[in-house]
């Protein structure tokens, strides 16, 4: 059964640790993929960030050691969250979102300027906009689940959703962090769609979002510059931004099998942000198209397992949350790689599990922990005495259901599929 079939309980208490959450083993394929991505990421970060780390911090291993520390913290966080029943987020979603808003406001007040933007605390160690992404997914999953009976009411569905996304996205845009703000809106659109939002509301949401995006670009010098260089690059690759040109040169040097780990030269002579935004270009130069294909395959397996978990979740809260977290990680990966080859306008999104950045790594591993907890409860039937309803989503994301109908209640199956 695809993600288009959501199973949800009309009433289920939020508990910190249920017996069902303890008994499951979780998705071992997903665990294996995350371990592979983590090891690969540390290896490539060491190669890509050594020179920059030495020049900036006076130590060739400073960035690597810091990433290793965040990897350890994130792994412990993922382990803990994999043992905590995901229904607990129903109780703490509001405090979580409130804390996120406070941090986004505080970062503007703190005014710590790095790379012409105000996005971080503690010398760049904490970036609230990264934490806001996972917080938004969790909050909207809980909010949409609680509003599932009123999804087709503009006043109770779309308008409050737009206000939530506008508030979070607006605070992030003020930093300015255009790519993170856009990510927040796209995640909101996806969650609304997956939760069973009516097609006319989805269309209205899309039109308004596109209009707002156009206005933002018109009044944002950063947005105009990125769109301008992107359009110029589509017409003539040689007119692309310097960032993309250096990236394309690295990819050209890598050819099929790469120049070897640690042997890339583009990262030394001009490729900006080689340990963060541009690390995919370093990967292709050192490991070639074969290495890039291997990395893309790992993300594809992650997406497959995440959507599989979503399709087997015990209720629609788990389904929407699992799908949202999976699509977020996949979207970040696709966006980062597409930007490096000039397929999309430049964005500062990290490459999950690979790019240097403690906030992004911690948030991503936390998302994996929640996914694993949902997977541990996969396929479980509703407890005796609980009413269960099954909803058919607008579009089956796995392509088995070609209908474009509004979700509607139908008879419950004998067990979760």
C-alpha cells in the first residue's frame, strides 16, 4: 500500500513510551543507510575541509573534530527519540514551536553577523533556522492531525496554515536566509497535501505562494541576483555564477572515476564553501560520477524506506510526520546537488549527513530517530475498543493510485497494510 493510504485513530492518548514502541526493531535497512551516509560524510568532510579549516582556524582537523562531536550528540539524540513514542509530540508541539520562534527572534536581536547574514549563535555553532525546519514538520503534523475533520474549511484549515508558515518563514527571511524560508513553505505545502488537503485549497496555496515568492525576489537583492545568474546560466553555462562555474569545473575534472580522495584541486583554488554548500562538487571531483551515483543511491534508499515507514504507520499522525521528515531530508539533498550543476537557482541548503554544520546534522539525526520510532510501531492494529478510520489521500505517491479525488472516509481494513 502506498503513502496514499493513511490509517489513523480517532482517539489515542499521547504517551511517552508505549509497549509497542519498545517491542519493535525499527527499520534496519534505514539504520544501515544512515550509518553508511554518516561514515561517508565524515570521510568526505575531512577531505574537503582540511585546507579551509587550517586557514580559518589554524588546525587542519578543527571542522572535522567539531562535526564528529555533533555526530556523536546527534546519534545519542536519534537513539533516544527512537525509543520515545512519537505521539508524545502531540503534547510538546506547541512548546517546541514557541521555543523555535523565540530562538528565531533572539538570533535577530543578538545580531551575530557571519557571511553578511544574522543566522547563528555562539560563533556559528547554532543555527535556529535549521532547527526550525524539523520543528515546523513536527508542529504541522500534529496540527494537521488535530484539524483533520476541518481540513476543507478555509478558515480552520488553509488560513491558519498560511499564518503559521508566514510567521516562521518571515522570521527566517529577515536573517536573511532565503533558501531556508523557501524550504519551510515547500514543507508546509507538502504536509498539507499529504494530510489530505482539498485540491482547490492546494491550488490556492500554490498560487499565493508563487505570487509571494515573486514579490520577495523583486524586493530582495539576494533573490534577484540568484535568479538573474540562474537564468543567464540556462542560456549560456559560461554566464553562470562563479560558484556554479567552479563547481562545474570540479565535476569536469572528476570525470567517471574521480581523481582520488584528497586529490581535488578546485577546493584549493576557488571553489567557495567546499566543506558546506559545495561539498558535492568535491565529491564528484574526487570520486567521479560513479561516486556521485553511489551517494545518490543512498539518498534514494533513504527516501524509499522513509516512505515505506509512512505507509505502514499506525495512524495518520505517524504517516504525515514520517513522510514530511523523509521528504525534507530528500529535498535538501536534491536541492543541494541540483544547485551545484546549475539546474536550480543557488541556495545555501546543506547536503544532509555530509556538509559541515552541527545544527543541520543534529536536526537530521533527530528526524531519523523519530522515523525509527514510527517504524517500530509499523503495521500495528488499533488497540481493542478504539475506532479506526482509513483515509485515501489525493494522490498515491508511489504511483499505484492515479485518482485525484478528495480524501474521504471508507470502511476500515482488518489490519494495517
